[in-house]
C-alpha cells in the first residue's frame, strides 16, 4: 500500500513539473534602483530549452545584457545584472 501511494505521489509530482511552463523575461532590469536596461527580445533556444532575454541600456553608457534561464527559471548564463531567478508563465514552452 505504501508503494502505491509513493507511486501516485511521484506521478503527480512529475506531471506538475512537466507543465510548469517557461521562464519569462522581466521587461526592465534595475541597477541601484534605476531602470538601466529594457527588454528588446526574448526567445527559447530549441537545443537546450533555455529562455533567452536580451536587453539594451537606457543610460548614456548603453550596452547590451543577455540572460539565459533554464526550464525551471534559474539563471544558467548571463551578465551580473541578470536576476538569479525568473518567473514562470505556466502556459508551457512552445
């Protein structure tokens, strides 16, 4: 009986994580409380499923920032100003 309950729990856990959705990009990035970068593009890399967020600077310094988030919303690669975690959309990655 315990094994059956564990199996059902494991199945529900798998299904919940499989439908968790994709990472989403913030529309702006702040540095020291000031909006410093604005989102210009976002897309999903089909080879690894990462969500890529590309930003451009809004100040005189300008610059470009790229953040890549894994399918659980954690920052996988990117600049120092990228948030360490991204919100999930819940709608699936398509």
